[in-house]
C-alpha cells in the first residue's frame, strides 16, 4: 500500500453524494454484500468472495460500487479479480491500520 493511503484518515464522508447518489450507493453496496460467499482476513483489510458473474450487469455493479466508495472512503485500496468462466469474483479492500474494524462495521451484513 502506498504511503498516501496510509496518511489518509479512516473516515467515510457520505456528504460527497447528493441524496439520490447516496441512496443508490447504499442500495448497490447492500445488494453486493448480501451475496458474499466468503471472507478472508488479509493484512489491513479483507478479501470478499462473491459468486461468479451472471452477466455484465454484475461486473458493472462492482465498478459502480468501487467508483462511489472511492469518493466517500478515499483511504481504501481496491483490488478486483474476475476470473474466467463462472469462477467467484474476489474484491480485496485494504487500507491503513484500523481498516479491518471499519470494514467489519461498514459491511456488517457480510460478516453475520
């Protein structure tokens, strides 16, 4: 992880969105994280495993989530792995120290 990300405070600023954008982002994140099949702890973050893509709309949903999450949570680093065929999709979210605690709180539905 680069030093710039380490210097960015762990803060989620939902005020970067208009009310409609905020509602859409929350809906997209909720839809994605309700489908989590597995979670693997990594240094300063988690790897979330999702079902393989069922068409381009699911890949577009990941792109939309990452685009918007970068706006409100600039400390996060994203790694999206999409394998051939119907293999699971992997989304790695990492950041500075304290990121794991933030992610457990922010995406609690995935951990339950």
